[in-house]
C-alpha cells in the first residue's frame, strides 16, 4: 500500500490546528498531511480547487474550510454564507471525484467558538 496523502482544507482554522497538534504525536509514517489555508487558493473557484488537487494529488480529503464571520455576520448574511459554503463543498467533491480520492469527510460550519 502506498503513502496516503491527506489534504485538509481549513487547516489554519480552529479544528484544523487542533488536528495538526494531535498529529505531532499520532501521525503514521505512511501518511503525508497537507494543511491548506485560504492563502493556498480560493475554494469558491473551480480552477483554484482543480489546481490544488492537481498539485497535491490527495488520496483523502478532510474538508474543514468554510466562510466564517461570527454570530452577527451569520445572522446578517446567512444565505450568502450557506451558498458559498455549499459551492466550496461542491468544488471539493467534484475535484475529489476527478482525482479519484478514496475518502472525503466534510465538516462544515459557519460559526464555531473555542473554549
């Protein structure tokens, strides 16, 4: 079995950083984890998403990226948040299908509050 390439969108967010911290002690030798932030590309863009998948060739995707803005921003523009997050998820799923990704886990939220 070859190396697993696990692509994590939203890697600079609360959940992504938590996973990265756990992997400091739990990572398996045949895994390569790639943590993306919005600086790596715009997941609302099909071409940016395609470029990311072409570059990294992931075998698994953990999709954590979302448009976020806190409680009041969500209340003010909830439809925009929903549509943008659905578009990101659709782009991730389409690219995952095209690049034969074995497993995709999407964990979408537009509002999360740490302890």
